[in-house]
C-alpha cells in the first residue's frame, strides 16, 4: 500500500496499489480533491477546480 500526505491538512492518505496518474482522490480528513501527478515517486497536487458556466 502506498501513502501520500494531504497538501491541505497534512493527513496521511493510504492508497491502493492500483492508483493511476491523473486520478482524483479525496482526503478522508478534510475532503479536499487531490490529483495524482506522478507515480514514481508518488506525488499529488491540488485538483483543478471545475469552473461553473452559470448557464452562459
């Protein structure tokens, strides 16, 4: 099992071995979305926020 540290709250997040690059994971402690940007070494970044189009 692999683990990463949440960039928002610094909680340790345990991940399954089958995670893939660009996968979005959610921190179980603070709920922030994180994107897996690298598998070796395992690295995450804050996931890009989806922009609302407000019906435009």
